[in-house]
């Protein structure tokens, strides 16, 4: 696969053992910020390279036991087994802030692109809760995107 992550088809396998974790599990949904612009401005080949770069950088900031699933386009799920919500929030805050320090280099255009993402987190204890957990995390992701847009608009209006 393009990003060397699990695919939607692998979700069943991943969820098989989550009920054994006494601490519970966290499910994170991630959406890469402004990814559509990368594809629109630089083409799908650069977009693919960006996705590979993003996953590589994300993986460096996660535990080796965390499972990354490409959920679609520029959306990823992370199953953090044996990780409660407060730990997951701390880990994702760190990953989000740290990944912002990286830049993706577009060779053809000699341009450095910022790298950032939005995310939502929910708790999952059994595979039967998967759809509900994704829905809850997706709602949190949407709230984060709205908040980021609001902040960006506020910063732009302060500049005027």
C-alpha cells in the first residue's frame, strides 16, 4: 500500500484483541490540514509523496504498538491499544505540535510546505463499539477543524 499502513480491510484483524486491554483503548481519527491544496497545486504524485512523508513523521511520534489505518484519502485512524483517553490526548497534542515543526519539500517547485493535522479521539473497549467510536471521534475532529478556522480568521482580522 501507498502509505505502508493498514487499510480498511485490515480493521477487523486489528480489533480482534482490543477487549483484552485493562486500560481500554483510544481511537483517533486524523485529517491532514489543507491536503487538497497539495494535490490541486502540485499534482497527485506530489500528494502521494506528501502522504508517505506524513505517515513516516506521524509514526516517529507514536508508540510502536499504535496501529495506523488509512481510512480514506487524507484521513487516518490510529488505534492506541491499552491507552486511556487522557494519555491519548497527551500523545496526540505532542504529535500535532511536533509535526508542525517539519516541512515537506516539493523538489519540482523548490517549495517547503507546512505539515499539520486535525484530530478527534474517542474511547473504544470492544469491536462492537467501532462505528460509534469512529462517529464520536469524527465529531471531535470536526470541532477541532471549526476551532482552527475560527482562530485563523481571528488572526487574519487582527492583522488588518
